[in-house]
C-alpha cells in the first residue's frame, strides 16, 4: 500500500483536474446508463399510446437526448484532453524527481549500477505512467458506476436472471485475479530485460571507437543479440499469458450471453418476463459488459505502469550514502589548510585501501602523491570533497571536519582536473562556463587565456560557439584537458586536486598543460597525483604511497638522496620506462 500512497502523492498538484475528470466521467456513465431506461419508459408508457399522442413527445425526447449527448461530448472531450494532460504532467514530475534523485546519489551507487539501466528507468519505465495516472482512476470509477448502475437496474427487471449473471461474473473475476498475478511478474521481467537491452546499447555505442579499432563489431552484435533475445523471450511469455487472459475472459462473456438467452427464454416461457423487457435487458447487458471489457483491456496497461512505478520507487527510495548533517554549516573564507587524521577507508567492507593515514598540508602548498596503482592515491583525493566518506578518522579543512559542512560549499571550494576529462555536448563556451555558469564573456576568455587555449579557440570557425561533439570528440586530448583547466580557472577555488592530469598526453601537450597547471596552482593548496615524476619536482612535499601505506615523504632532492622507492621510480622513468 505504501507504493500506492506514494503514487497518489503525485495527484496533489492536479487535484482539481483530477476531481473534474472524475465528475465528467460520472456524467458520461450516467448518460450511457440512461438510454436503456429511456427506452424502457417509452416502450411501456409512450409507444403504447396512439400516434397522435406519442408523436409530439418524440420531439421533446429528441431535444432532451440531444442536450444530454451534447453534455456527454463536452465531458468526453475534457476527459480525453485534460485527463491525458494531467497524466503527462504527473509523468513529467516523476521523471524530474528521478533525475533529481540521481543527482543526489553518491558515487558508490554509480559504481554498482549501469548507466543504460538508469536511463531505462528514467525514460522507458515511466512511459506508461502517464496512461496509468490518467486512465487508472477514471476507468475504475466509470466502470464501477456502470457495473453497479446497470446491475441495480437489471435487478429491477428480473432478479433471477441477474443473479445468474452475477454468478458468471464472479467466475470471471476469480479467473482474472489468477491470471493477473502471473502478468504482474512477467511485466516486471519485461522491464528488467528492456533495461538490459538499453544497457547493452549504451555500453556498445559509448565504446564504438574501441569496438571499431579492434574490429569487434561481430562480437558486439552477438552480445546485443543475447540481450535482445532475452527481451523477446520475456515478451513472448507475456503475450502467452495475455492471450490466455483475454481468450478466457472472452469465453466467460460468451457463457454470460448464453446464460442470458437461455434463462431469458425460460422466463418468457414461464411468463415471468415479457419479450420487450428482454430487449431492454440485452441493452443493459451490453452496458454491463462494456466496463468489464475496459477493465480486462486495462489490466495490461495497469501492469506496465505499475511495474514501471515500482522500479521508479526502487531508485527514489535509495538513500544517498553521502548526506549532509541537519546542522551542517557553510565552509567560508577558506584558507586551504588540509589534514588527513588517522584516515582509514575500504570499499564495500572489503580489504582496506587506506589504513591510519596522517597527512598535513599547509595552505598554499603543493603536495604530490606518487606510487603504484592501487595504493590509494586517488582514493585520498576523493575523500576530500566527500565523494566517499572515511571509515575511520577524519578529513579536515581549516580545522573543520568535511562531514560537518554543507556539500555545496565544500565542493565549491575544491577544483579538480582529472586524466579523463568529460566534455558536455554543447559549445566550447558552454564547457568552460560550467565552472561558473553565470560568468561573463570576459571572464570566460580570461580563463581560456590562462589555460593556454584561447588562441586555438579563436582559430575555430565559430570561435567560442564551436560545437565540441559528444564527449568532446572534435577535440584532441590536450585541447580537452586545457578546456578542463579553463573551467577550474573560472571556478577559482582555493583548493586544487590534479589527478594524473597530464599522464595521457604527448610531450608537447604536456608542456603546454604543465605551464597552465603551474599557473593554476599558484596561491592554492594543491594535491597532485602523478605518474610522471618530472611534473612534480617542484612540489613542496612528495608522499610515496603503496598498498602498505605511506612509505616515504619529503621534497624531490631529499627523496633522491634517500635512494629509496622514490629514487627507484625516478631512475626507471629516467631510463625511459614511463610506468611506476
């Protein structure tokens, strides 16, 4: 029931639309039910009179029914138009809530989940919500009114026939409930399988350059074929259940008509029913059966919408692992003093990545972290902006635990340049301005000049308005890196993290970017993760970390003189080996 309570919450902003929709649905139902009753009245009280008496009445009947169906037209128009608009708005609200929740979720959630599946929940799973939100209450309301209304009127015509009708209808209900349980599980499986298809497509298209470089198009085709066939088999199962469901209900409807004809004939022969009443009774049977047909057909739509909403709820009910405390305070006037105090960290309770790490970085100083992959260098950097939380110990900025300050103020104080630069679809200007969305053109140009990318930008056909392509495909690695540096210049944070920012570049690009990074690091507290040791010789302190924790620390000259791990790594690179 909690799922339904959450679903109902989305009706609140549109409650007047909703209640008006139900009112119009009630009017439509009453008009539909009234026709057999009008016919019954005319056959028993008007058509039995002489032609001179009942012909004038026909004009009044025509005018009344014309007005009645005119009102029905207006109500049906409202239901079809504004009812659907209400459903579309609710779907839009849910999609916005889901996207907003994705933005709040922690890195650990994205470590565990596939982007394609998340997109499926955002787009495909909510596709049927609009129809369910509109047609769900409306169909149930209209069908309930018609079934109760026509059943009550049928009782007035013939109690015994109506009880027979009721018995057959009960059998249909039990049959539908049984089949509905199977459909529920199968439609949920449909959702999972189409999410698998979306995930496979997203993975293959995102890596299309790798696919083509290895000539592995056939391999990707085979992998997609597996996901596609799994979805097909799930759809086949759903259609089999739907086939037996619809065919079974069709059989019960045939039994119901047969019961009416046989019992009606018997009661006419018995003298308890007249032929004209059987004709009216047949009209009410049509009205009685129509909502049952609607409900039967609505079952598929309901299960699709319900399964989509359940998967939607699975996400929005997931709590972010990184949360602000209720009494969190903004981090203001940041100097940049950083302390890692007895920090330990592990992913998913597995083997610890960091154990009892203690590092102090004075404001304005540059500290470099070096060592083999897997030693925890990048992990140390991710703990500072709280992408993950420490398991033990604390990370402090200017003496304040990062868990005690607001996330927005914390992350606004930290600029990050990574090896894998992400470019958003849009222009060069858009991507630089991401560091400060309200920046002026003058500020954007100044940031680009500081990043040594301005001259390249103005050489483009459309300058700063040039399109960068999806993920920056129209730019080289060095160009993307300098745009990323321009973003951080524009952000102007007091603390800077450079996570292997030049390790994937050629020597010429590295020289350009290293000059930009040195300019960017001036008067900022800087943490550098580097494999190329030539880029960190001027660091105030170099810390050597491996899987056993901190092994050495000191400046470049001191560590070389110690002739330890750092000296070993440096000599390997000096001899031409570019890996630690």
